[in-house]
């Protein structure tokens, strides 16, 4: 049902275009800032990851929030409720569709990049990194989209949250996890060292931390959606 809705509303094609724009922006950043017109495979992939971490909230927030608010606008929430969905199952199905579409786009453009360079050494690790970053960003935007009744307000709250976490992470210690994917954090330094050092993978410990971090955010946001039943129903009336 949600996949069909996404195709009809052309959301999937917009997601494809946005992910393509992220890859394009990675090249522009290399050319404009580093004056590199013919980046190596390692440099370009690192730039792509940097763009995903730095601009994901700005680029993705509208399309993700819109998919939730459109249901409110079209008054389809009650239809979902009568179809047996709760706020949590509605959220998880929406999330599954969005995550699948973003994942497909990331696979396609990551694959295209590797084919152009004739190098697949970072394909799987980049797939894991970009998917984790994107899923985290989708979860945050979805949280505010379900919490707030207005599209622009939920986008503004997302941007404020993003900026706040960047500031909070500068305190160090446990607060660094507020912006785990930011360039100022340890993970980005490890990715940079790995790619420039010719390594194919991050350490297994780093990849487990990556998985655990996203899993914790998923559990927290899903728990919120479960407690948000009344607000969810009210928003669709």
C-alpha cells in the first residue's frame, strides 16, 4: 500500500534525484574547495560520505516530512486506523518504504560510481555508511513529522535539532554521540584514515558501533510512535 502510494506520488523519483544530487554535490565540493577536477576513487567516496553527513538533514528533511504530513492533509490516517494499523505499525511501514527507497538509490549511485572508476573496494563499506547516516536522518525527521502538526514547523524543528546536536557534541565525552556522524567526531576521522590508508573496511568494532547507534535511535523513535497514538489520530482528523 505505501509502496504504491510512493510511486503514484512520485516520491521515489524525488528520492532518486536527491541522492543523485548528493553525489553531484560531492564532486562540486572537491572541485570548488579542494580544486580537484579529477578526484581519485578514494577521495570521491570520502567526499560523498562527507556530504551525506553534512547536508543530509537539509536535503532530505522536506521529502521525508512531506510523506507523513501528506497523510494528515489527505485525511487518510483514519483509513489506516480502520485498516488495523496503530501509530507504531504505521510509522514502521512508512519507515520501511522510505528506507528501502533511499537504500535503492544509494546502491544505484554507489554502484554507478564504482563502475565508472572500475573500483569496487569501498562499495560495501560506503553502502553501510551512507545507509546508516541516511536512516538516522530519516528517523529524526520522522520523529518531528509525527510530533508536530505543521510541515514547515517539523522541518524547522529538525534543522534546529541538527544544529543543537552539533553544538552539544563539542562538549566531548558522552555528548559526542549527539552528532555521531559529524565531521568533528571520531567516526569521520576513522573513515578518512581508512580510505586514505587504502583499507577496504573500518574495524569490526567501528561497524558494530555504527549498527548499535542506529539501532538505539530506531528503538527510541519507535517507542515514541507507540506512545503517540492519540496525537496521530487527532492529526488525521
